[in-house]
C-alpha cells in the first residue's frame, strides 16, 4: 500500500473514531422529553377521537380511522422513553413505575394491543365497534396513568 493510501485510510479511521466519540449519549432529561412528546401526540389524536365518541363534534369514520392508525403507530414508542437513567429526572412518573417495571411493561404491551385493535376496528368502518374499542383503549391508558403518573 502506498503512503498516500495508508495516510488516507488512517485519516478516515481517526475521523470516524473521533466523530463517534463526540456524539454524546442522550441525557435523562432527553428521554423524559421524548416520552412526553410521544404521549402528547397520542393525547392529541385520542382527544379528537374522544370528541367524536362523545358527540362534541360530528363523527367522521375516515378521520377516526386516520387518528386510530396514528395512535397505534405512536404507542410502541412510549416505552422507549422510560430509560433506566431517566428514573430520577424531573417528570410526572411516580417511583412506583420504576419499582414495578414488569407490570409497567405488561401495561405497555396491553396498550399496544389495544391501540392495534382500535386501528383494526376503525378500518372496519362500523361506528359502534369503533366507539366500543375506543372506550376499552382509553381504559388501558387510564389504568396506567392512575397507577404510575403523578396526579395532575
């Protein structure tokens, strides 16, 4: 290998090593912001569906299906924001969440299943089925909030 190629290879390896070393791991506060953002987005979608279910706004099956699908896409992202190092970061998560991670993980799995069922019901287009599954999904959300979220 000639000296120019060797120098180029060493430069690339050094630059890559330096660049990856400069990328900092996310801070615990970043995890909190991430999960709060996902939960806010879910609430945005659930709120509009709830208004339809309550009759506060006209029921629009197409819009409901769109919102349900988006909620189902967001749901699996929630758990990612509950990183172990974010336990002591300022948030609305109660210490009980961290002390009962197996239960929390089970609830997250149920949330994912419920939001997938909501999206499936919405695709079916039958208003009664959508409203029923919406009620069941919201109960899953409420159960976790009641157990593991600071009272607001």
